[in-house]
């Protein structure tokens, strides 16, 4: 391994997945694993303590309340001393050699500030989000209306912001953004942008960090050789409306920070209205699902 690395994992009721994540991290050799618990009420933290509590590399920080992902990442980073920090979701499992591959790619160039790996389903297929471009208003509309199938007519007009349908590169490749589920950063790059934006609670904070890295001159790369299994959405299925609320709120914050001044006010209002209309549709969808479940139980 070219240089050592500390790892920050933010946990909130990850169940047995957390233990698997911790095992995969400690097996790859790290300086320190900082586990930040956002007031979980399951036994995930206790299971980790029972199995790995004696490992001196493991540090546990307990938040008295759920402070959100970005704030917990910043808290974890204060305990890190290595030149690289890996921010990792508790529902991920690093595959052999993944951490070394990420660090090796990041050390390849001085202007690289961040690297992400190949996020996979457990059948080995690539998940969306691991490599992407920034979701500009045009790209967001294309995705919302499912128009990306028209890209053959005009790739520029109908391109999506997710790149997982593009051919998988054979070597590390610069991209605009990666996923916060697995994000290795240089400490000096993270410090130069002031850390994670704690104005986000959940979702879009990773896009925000990638954008601020770009503004400071740091590049982001995707490392296809670094494979990470990811139980996508496993930690949020029990509270879908809570997650959707913060996802849509994050969208509004992201567009307000980086795109609002580039478009006419009326378009910005339309974008905000569209985001909240979409949230209303999601409320209706999950309410209908819940109603069907209740009716099914009472029959």
C-alpha cells in the first residue's frame, strides 16, 4: 500500500450489515476505523463491539441524536490522522484489494483529490451512482421524464447524469462525481474545501463535495478495479418518506448553491416546483403501498 488510510463509517441501524462492513475494512489493513453511530436503536453497534471491541484500530463515537450523514462524517474526520480518509457506508463490503486500488489511483497524480470504486450488487452487476456527471437542470429533467432512451438522437440533449450504462473503463478514469457510499479523499483536499456541508442531512452531500472539490481544482476519479458490494438502500427501507423528504430537500439545496444564478428566476421556480411535485408523488406512492399492506393484513 503506497500510504496508509483511516476509514470513517457512519452507522444508523445497519443491523448485521455493519458487522460485515467492519470485517471487510479491518481485513484490508487500515490505520484507524472510526465508527460514528447516529443514535442507532438496534443492536448493530453492540454486535461490532462484541466481535471487534478489542481491536485497537477501532474507535467508536456515539452521537446522542441523529445528526445526519455529513455532520457525522465531519466528526469522524476529526479523529483521523492519516493522509487519506475513506468514507464508507455501513451497507458496503470492500472486496479484496479494493482499498489498495483506491489509494494507488489517488496517489497517481497530485491534482487528484478523490477516488471512488465500482459499486456492485451482490450478483456483480454495476449499480447506478458510482460514476456520474453533475445533474444539471437539463440532465435532471431528462432523467425525471425518462428521456435518456432518446440519446441516439442527440447525446448532448438527452444524456443522463448516471454513467453505469456506459462501457466499463479498464483503468482509473476521471469523472465529475462519485458516490458517498465509498469515497476516498486526500486529507489536504478535504481541508481545502472545509469538509462536508452539514446543511445536508441525507443525500446530495456527496455531489456537493465533488462540486466543491472541482471548484478548488481537485480532480475526481473512478477506479473500476476497486470493487465494493453495496446493499443499496438497505439502511433506508424502513423509513422511505423520511429519506425522500431529505433527498428532495438536498436537491433544492444543491441546485440553489450551484445553478440558481445560471438560470432565469422563473426557471429556478419551475425546478423547485418540480422537485416538490415529485416529492408529493412519492408520498402518494408510499402511502398507497402502506395502505395495501394494511388492507392485506386485515383481510
